[in-house]
C-alpha cells in the first residue's frame, strides 16, 4: 500500500517545541494568517508559548522523553486539533527522520526537509560522501563505514600504503553532534587509546560507536551558510554566519556576515552550500557548516549539514530582511521561493548573544529559580527572542537558554556597540545568567578586530571576573530606597516635611539617610545620603569592609530628573551629574526587585546592570555561610545518586551525592575526612544551597 502525499494546503500549524523557539515560530505562523497550536509539558503549563498560541495541548510530564520527544503524543495532538502541518522548531524532534516519516504516515505536512535528507545528513560519514559527489570540498580524512581501530590507525599514519592523514587529527563520532565525543590527537602514540575511549563514549551517548577521522585544521573558524530550497528545483543561499565564538563546541556569540570572507569567497562558499543541499535532495531551510582556516580564508571545508532552522538564524534575518520561518511555510505549502539568488542582498551587520541561565563564576554551572524581575532591551536595531516571563520558574528539566539578544548596525563596530548597550540594560533577577560574560567577550580586543577562531573563547575564559558594581550604581540604589521610603509614607497618608525622607530637621542640618546594602563585588556596604543647600546629594560610605572606590569620603553628586513617584514604579530614571558637571552626566534606571536573597534594587546603566540587596540590621550578623561540614547543592536540581550511607567514614574528595541539573550531572564531595550524615534521598528536588550531607570529624 502506498501512502498518499500529504495535502499541502493547511490552515493550522502545530509547533512541536517550547520556550523562545516556539514563541518565535508562532509569531510567523500568526503573520502568515494561520492558526497556531502549542504543546507543553507539566513544567510549561504556564509558559509564554502556551499563551501565544490559539490553543494548546498537554503532552505529559516534565521529562522531555515523556512529552516533547514522544512522537506518538505529538502526532496525536496534531490530529486532535486539526493541525495540517507541524513545525518542529530546532532541537527536540527537528532532526529526527522517524518523526518526519510519522508526519508523512499521518498525512501531516512536516515543515522541514524530507526524511531521507535528514537521515543522510545526520550520519556524518554518509553526509561527507554525499557532498563529495557534488564536488564540495571536505577535510582530508578517513570516513568509510565500518573502519576498525587498526584500520584507522594505519590510514592516519600511512602504514596501509596510503598517503596518511597526518597529525594532528580530529576523532569524531559519525552519529550525534554539538561537539560531543570529539577528540584532538597530536601524538601518534596516543591515537589507539583515544580511539578506544571515543568508541565507548559514542556508543554510550549516541548508541552508535562508528568513528571517522579528519585532519585537524589549525586556528579554525566556524562559518555556516544558510540555504533555502523548494520543491521546484530552486536552491539559494542567504549569506554566511560567523560562529567561531564557542565554549566547549557550543556557540555563544554569532554574527552575519563574517568579517573574514571577501565577496568572491562568499560567493564560492555559498555555491558549495547550495551544491550540498542539491546533493541530498533538500527542501526547506538548512544550514551547511564549514571549517575555514583563519590563516587561509580562501580555503574552506564541509563539516556537516544541520537539517533544520538554527538557533542563530535571526542574524541572517536582520541582514537580509527575510523571515526564514515564513519561507519554510511557503515551501511546505508547495509554493516556489519568492526570491532569487540575485535578489538576495546583505545590508549592514548583525550580532547575536545567547542568554543562558548559568553562572560564569562557577565554571558555567546551570542556575535556576524563579524570575523575580525581567526587562529586555528595546530600541532601534535591537531584537529579543525570549521564551520566559517574570514570575516563571526556570527548572533543570531543559536547555538553560532563556533568550537571544540581537543587534543590527550599519557596520560591524556599530552592531557590536549596540549589542553591548542592549546587554548592559538586560535585567534577569532571581536567576544567574551569562549576560556580563557576553559583554566581556564583546569587549575583547581580538573579538573587536574580528580576529577569531574556535579556540579563542576557551583561551580567554579564565581572564573573566564578575564585574563589581561601580560607586554610582550603589548611589542610585540608595537613592531609590530613600525614594521608596518616602513613597511608602505618602501612601500611608503622611505628607509634608515629616514624610519627605530627606533628613530634614528643625533648627539643624539635615540628617543623613543611612542604608546598608549588599553590593556585588564589595560585600556589606553602608551608604549615607544627605542633601546640601543647593540640592546636591552628598554621599558617604564608612568603611566597614570593602567599599566602592570614591565613596570613602563625602562625594557631591547632583541628582536630576528622578521623575514622579521615584522608587515606587517599575522603573525610575535618574540623571547623575558627578561633581556638578552637566557634561559628564549619566543616566541610570532603578527597579525594586525580590530575589532569593531578599528585597533589593536593580540598577542599570551603560556600565551594566547590578542587583543591590537591602540589608536590615537584623541581617548583619545572620549572613554567616554554612559551615565547612555541610555539603550544599550548587544549583537547583534533582538528586540522582547517593553514594554513601549514614555513619560511613569518608575521606576528603570522596563523592557523596550526585545532583542533575539542566542535562548535567554534578558530583559533590566531602570537604574533609569524617563521618557522614546523609540529608537527602534519590529523587529529591533540591534548591541552590540545600544541605545534602554533613561530614563531622
């Protein structure tokens, strides 16, 4: 029995994804005049993508395997809602050939490439052979199916009679992606051991231990080309993206176009990408990834093809003016591409930063918790693709990416400046993020010069330190708290000088307004505010510990334009004029926030955003850290293994408890020798700072 071709006319699209991915796809579905259906797990019942759709269907519990990755449940949701098409987004089922076939079997249009193209490009050995038949250049290597470790060693060293690949080499699993299972080998003596370890890792991670080897390209740059193809034989490219700023093979900053390529090379690499798409009978949006030697940009090699929309596609949209999801929908409807290669133009430059729920100061461990305050940047040339809202709980069940901040400018320098300013004013309170680390990257001299390679980020990551709040930010926080106190008094029915909270006293100089703050990078800091006869605010910080520079003695600062109801609304603007010099004025905003550490004030300016906590006197002696006997969870997550029992004798460094958070396992160890008391069990959901075990001498 032959399965009929799906009817390409549809008025409803189910979006089989979550978070910022689903929100972004749903926007284009709406613009196309179609109904959008969302799906969700129990953890996402109140998520923004659910509210954005016309209707939503529950898939199952929080684990992805029981919800977003369950093909039968997704297909059933489409059938139940009358969805004639499914858009997989990116991640989850987007590159699953079985899912594409299941859509076809159900008579549902899969908004993506044919299942055969997904399967062919998903296996790196098959993909390499496929594109080589079209003349697409590939890195010298060994990629025949079924090669044994002995055959790989002989092929690399040339002892099989061949020319040899030559060291250094890159050992790669044929299945999988994202850099997992890849190993660089420089010494021939290490190759056999690395191959054995790589096979075990590939089998465990991907269920397939097939390996292949490529010559390792020195100072490589990761450049990918966006392609679009329709069912009428039209294949075009939309320029390239530079994705060389990676941490552990995961992209962090992306931009379009690349600063490395000239117009001639751009045309050549674009045509090679189109040839790769033609080679596998591609249809829809796809990305062909190339490795380009930084020292020889005229040479490029095919690396792999991602048979889906990419996370970083917004930078291509901003320089081409095209909506890639809209093009995907048109192709899925059987219509020809509305633009030819000659009509594709690249205007200006765009840069994207991924905002992750992670803590750069602790080795980028995932964070979590409830988002207590949220503000995304706005303005000309700034775009935010986000999938979270204020009040939402960020759990350890899914990928930690919260949003993408994208900026467009007339040239690369202006795009970088605009993105830096946008990140400076981004506020995500209650959950640690990598926002400041992204700004650190953008300020690096090599990044600003466009002198990139895939190892750059890992080389400079140890130079990063969390930026301390500047003195001016501390001042604004104190001003905001004083204004909030005045607003509270007025709301209670008090008025006049008695409720002004400005230190006014009859017959004497104004008394200072004093507040103790927990300042990022400085610790507990006392701030005193008093008002001079000319309206100048005098600030003083007695040194009880580390005080911000410039606040040890009274510093005159004029405060202008605080605005009505200062401190009471969601955002208050403050114009600070240091030393009474208007030419040096700077604008700040403040917002009251609630965090796991208590009430505070979020202060934002061009220098960055900091959350400053208000410490009451009762807190002064109550902030001692847990003793070194206690083993604490470093993040919210779930206990997946307890490796000791109550009363066991343990030694320094011995693993005690394993916590899983955001797809990562973290083994927690004893800080010293002693006897352990276990204070958790497998399956427990724990928060950051939860005591999991205690080791006593």
